[in-house]
């Protein structure tokens, strides 16, 4: 009996341990997924905006429906139009300040009222509305050069005319639509500025939390990467995930930095200025960018076969991860623990035989860690000091950087907004004609597709991608929407709930995937037609798919043949902007090395370079997806070189001590050649020079011997050697880029 009880107890204990292990695994997985979701929406801006839009639609529809039922009026179209106004009132207002947004929102009802009246009145005159509806299309693009407000007003005007024409709004019912306009825009105003109003300080705090979550995810991944040294397949998968998440971290840092223009961080973290927060973001990002190649090289060299080095590296990563900068005022113990781990790491690297390149990366990593620790200490000291000073009368506000006037003269060519307006009207005119031929009952579906595709596309390539994405999303949305509509037919409340769900999902995922957004919109249309028409047929959805394809093709044709802007032109313009930022950063770095009392805000300049690089990737997306191997290979090489330049240039922003006089002269000479090479590249990009020469600079053996001896004897990286190393790499990359553009190379020495 006793043995049986022991056996039962052993089995129970085994099951308990297994259950607890499974529970812990599931819990860790849930926490991991929660962290990813938090990090994927920095500041929760997507969630908040989509929630406001969905609530605005719901309350507008329900309020107007209840009011009409109370007044014994049964027009469902009035309720739907109120929902459309509630949606537009949230989503089409893009002004940069709260006051400007309020003014724009207040002007929307006027635009909608005039347009719905015109649409209803002109419906009795054949084809009059066909001409009038082209006016807001032209205005939306042409007047957007004066501000986003004019696009918002024109967009609401277009939707109002479209709605009145499609549904055949009787002129005597126009007053009811005035009511729906006031209710829809009113609820949009209520959610935008009162109930869920924008709070820049809260958004910044949430965005920084997302930034920290992403960093922690990366530290966890790096730890797994280090421990996977003997598993090749797992290591490759982790490397891809690391590269992806490192790119996301850079985007989050850009987003936080861009939010600082309208926020004073000292109101959230007393004593912390905008510049100091930008430096903190930059240092944290650069620490990750330095960690990744260092760990990669160590793995390739088999350094982590040394269990002691692997264990020390893991404890260092954990110690850095545990530092709660800006989240806990007293983080001194965490910093000291990380410094002890760093010292152990440093001693171990000295004892380990490493090649010069890997040793350089190790020292760079150690330098970055020390710099991050010092920066966190500075932030902590500033916060502590600011909290202790309770009775100060005035808080010193961080002045914003001076705006630079980069206009080098007006371009005599036609402005992009004018080109887009002409293209949209041309495509719209043909769309209306084809609409009457293909789907007379819904003659503006093709027009709507063409108009929306032109939004946010400024090149032929971008227009092509958006047209393809819209078509794919519409086709799959129509199929799935039809199937779901068959299952929920007759269940009115279920259909209404699904419609609101589709609205939320469509606009939540819009910044991520336009195809996914169109998938949900088409599903919503399928269920909306099922609700309004008492059933949906393949004929109706098939007509929508055909109209989408035709509208997309017309938009693409107009962009390609009427005043076209080639993708290569846009890529060249963005690349020119990047080299302009790079040149300013290099010159500013040298000024800082020479002790300039007021150097350029170099940290902000690096974020501008990051944003330009991101824009370049977006502009070149269609070329990177082109089937032609030559085009794709060339643009991939182009972007790779610029990304390499970006990486090297950011390493120049390190704390500057005393620069070596001998090296300072060498760096000055190198920089002169680099400036000349950048000027040459810019002329080549503008097609202003057919024969160009770039300088391939060779460092004299005497200088190289000096540095090699310094490195081997001192085993310590100075600012002199660091700047020299990266400036050389920058010039080598510039030479490679220029020769790819057709420049000739001449060798020189310093």
C-alpha cells in the first residue's frame, strides 16, 4: 500500500512538474506575443486612431437611426451617410496642430452640405454630376500644395457627390442629409478632440515604451543567437529575425524622434531635454547595431565554443537589458551591475586571441556600452536634480533646431501636385465613360478606384504597386465576403457587427498593407450590399472586381503616359537628399572634432538620414520587385551601398576626447576628397556631368604603420583611430557607388 502511494505521488509530482513547465512555456509565449504587439504599434497611434474612427461610425449610424425612428422616417441611406461622415471626419484630417485640425473639421460640414446639395440637384440633369464630380478630384491634388486642409475638404466633397449620385438622393430629402452631416462630423469632433483627444505627452511615453520593448526583444534574440552556435539552421533563422527587428527598432527611434517637435520631454521626465532624449535613442540604437556584427563575427570565428566567453556575453546582455533608463529614477545599481559584467567581458576579450577586425568590433562595442552607461547616468542625474528643485519659477525650454532653407531656386517645371491633378482628371473622365458602359447602375465605381489609387503615389512604379495591391485585396475580399454573407444572411445584427469589425480591421492594418485593407473593405461592401439589397450575388461582386481592375488599369495608364514621373527619377531625387544630409553630417563631425563651440545637431541629422533612407527604400520598392534581373540587381546594390554609408556615418557620433594631431591632418585631407566625391556623385545623379572622376584615397604606409603599432601595443581604441577607420570606409563606399554610376577612378594618397 505504501509503495502504491509512493508511486501515485511520484506520478502526480511528474505531472505537476510537466504541467508547470507547460504553463511557464505558454505564459512566456503570451508575454512574448504581447510584447511584440505592443512594439508593433509605437505609441498605440494606429489603435487609437482606428478606435476613434470605428466609434465615430457606430455612434453616428445608431444616433441617426434612432432619431429617424423617433420621427417615423425610415431612410437607411441617411444613417449610412452619417457613418461615412463620421469616418471621414476622423481619417482625412491631417493638419500638424490641434487648432488647425479643429478648423479643418469645422469646415468639413460646409463642404459636405454644398456637395450633397449640388449632387442631388444635378441628378435631374443627365450627366451634369459627371462633370461636377471631377472638380473635387482636381482640387484634392492641385490645392494640396497649399496644405492638407484642401485635400480633406475636397475628399469630403467627392464622397458627398459620389454618394448622392450613386443612391439617387431626392432633392427634397437633402435636409435629412444635412442632419446626418452634422451628426457624423459632430461625433468625429467629439472623439477627436474631447473623448479620445490627442495627448502628445502620453503618445511619446507610449512610443518610448514600445522602443524599450523592441530593445528587450532584440536582447532576448541576441542571447538566443549566441547560444545557437552549434545549430546552423536555427542560427540562420535567428539572424533573419534579428535583422528584421533591428530595422524595426530603427523605425521606432525615428518615430519617437519625430514626435519631439511638438512635445517637451521635461514635462514627462523632469530635466530631460529633446536633444538629450535624441542622444539616448541614438546611443541605444547604435548599441544594437554594434552588437549584431560583433556577435555575428564571434560566431563565425567559433569564439563561443569557449563556454566562459559565451556565459560572460549572456550575463552582459542580461545586465544591459535590466537597466531601466527613463523608467526608474534610481538605476545606479543596475548600471553598476552592468559595468561589472562589462569589465569581465573586457578582461576576457583581452585574454582571447582575436583577429584585428574582430578586436576592433569588440572595442567598439565596449566603447558604446560605456557611452550608454554614461548617458543613462546623466539622464538620471538631471531627473534627480529637477525633482529636488521644487520651487523653480521657470522651466528652461529646449529650443528647437533652426529650420534650414534648402530651396536652391524654384524649379521651372510643372509642380507634382499639378501633374497629379491632370492625371486624375484624365483617368476620371475615361472612368466615367467606361462606368456607364460596364456597370450603368454603379457608374462611379471605376472612378472611385482610380481616384483612390492616385492618393499617395507620386511615381509610375508606386502607382503600379498600389493598383496591384488594390486588385488582389478586392478579389480575395469579394470571395471571402460572399461566402460569409451566405452564412450570416438574415441575421441583421450579426451583419452590422461584422461591418463595424471590417471597418476597424481595414483601417488598423492600412499602414501595414494596402492589400489587407482592401480585403476588409471589400468584405464590408459585400455584407453592406447583403444588408441593403436583401442578398448579395456573384454578379454584383463580380462587377465590383471588374470595375476595380479597370479603374486600377486606367490610373496606371494615366500615370505612365500623361506627364509621367519615372521611379528612377524619384529614387535619384531621394538619393540626392541623402547625400546632402551625409555631407552636412561629415562636415559637422569634423567641426566637432576641432572643438567648434556650436556644432550642428548631429544626432538629429542622423535621424534625418535614417528617414531619407527609409523613403529611398519605399521609392525603389517597385524597381526592387521588377522581374528584370539587371534592374533589380542594380537598385539592390545602390540601396545596399547607401545603407552601408549610413551605418559607417553613424559610427562617427561618439564622445570625442582629445584627437591626435597627426591623424587630424590626415582626416582633414580625407574629408576634402570625400566632399569632392559627394559633389561628383550629386552631379552624376542630376545628369549634369558626362565624364566624372572620383578619388580613391590610399593611406601612406607610414600612417598605417603608426596605427597598427598603436593598436597592437595599446590594445585600446582611441577617437583618433575610430574616426580614421570609418572615414576611410565611407570614402571607399563612395568610390564604389560613383563607379557604378559611370565615374572614373583616380588614386591619390594622404
